[in-house]
C-alpha cells in the first residue's frame, strides 16, 4: 500500500509543494514516447474489452461495432490532441492512425463531437435497458429491478426489501 501511494504521488508532480521535483512522467515517459503510447494503447484496449463484455446483451455485430467505433474515435482524438499540444510525444505509428481514410481531415472539434455522441448513444441504450428491465450484459447478475412496470413518468422506485 505504501509503494502504491508513493508511485501515485510521484507520477506527476503538480501543485505548490512538489511542483519542481522530478516525477515519473517527466523522467521516463516524456523521454520514451514509445513506452508512453504502449501504455495509452493498452489502456484503450482494456476499455474496449470492458465495453464488449459490458454490452454482451446486444447483438454481436452491434456490440463489436459500437465498442470499436467509440474506442477508435476516442483514441484518434487523443492522438490528434497530443499532436497539437505536444508533437514531440507522438510516435510515427500514432501519426499513421490519423491518416486513416475515415479520419484524415477531421478537426479536433469533429473528433470530440464524435466521441461525445458515441458516449451519449451508449448511455441512452443503457438507460433504455434499465427502464425496460432487460439485461445489457449477459454476465450481469440478477439484480432487483429499479423501476416498477408502470407507464407513468417518472417511474416509481421499487424498494429492495
């Protein structure tokens, strides 16, 4: 626990007390952009896998395309934003992702709108599944329903006991 606290505290030194001290980001990741993008890619891959497993109640074609589209949009936004803000941190492989046919001329604003639109659609689908008491994930445990099957709005909450 102490080691984890030390790593988190020294990850990125900001604020008043530790602002000038060396940290993990400046020492290791800024000097090694390949490692930085491997960690970023692994994070987005992990998010992609969690989205696929979390949306397993949807048809497989919709599940995979929604998760892949959202993660790809978010990742290309990350690359484009970093290229604008700190181009020295972007590797050639990451730059090549911006040259894909469907993302070549997109602005940062268009990329951000795409990500937020995808998040809004997945949120709407999740709310729909909650309101209709359908499972959006095949591995979702059987939980008590949150809403009663009434047609009134707002729906009445069902007690757990």
